[in-house]
């Protein structure tokens, strides 16, 4: 994960969250859940993925909370942890979508700075 950019880390977290949510949704329709390590599934979610997700999310959430501007924090959390579309974020913030992209770019720079200082 050290070679990944801040945006790549956030995107990876977002995708893992979506995949875990999808897997949980599919499992909720089953009466019993069997944990068989030899059983093959179509999902790429593994215990290691979940551990990685928890670790990555904790690291990123802690770093995002250190960003001074609340609108930067909101855009990053809404996009990467709540899986909101750009249009939804713009609507909730009462801005045009193109302005959300500007905020997002600045938020990534701010997050990158926080992560650099944490090392």
C-alpha cells in the first residue's frame, strides 16, 4: 500500500466497502452461513481483504478528521466511505458538480499532506 497514491488508497477502500456490502446483502437471504475455507465463491472478499479494509479505513478516517476544512472532510467521506455519487454530493452541498470536483482535488491534496506528516 506504500506505493499507492492517496486517491488510489481511498478508491481501494471504497471498492472494498462496496464489495463487502454486496456480499453481506447476498448472505442475508440465506438461513445459515457456513464458513468453509475450501468452498469457492464468486466473491473476491476474503478475511485478509476485510482486515485490510478495516486497517485502511481507520487510517484514512483518522487522517480525514485532521483536515481543517469541513467541506473537504465531507466530500471525502461522502464519496469514499458512503459511496455517494458526485451529483448527490453536489446536491447535498448545494454546489454545482464541477465545483465539487475542485473541492475534491483540494481535499486530496490536504489529505495527502496529513498522511505525509503522519509518517
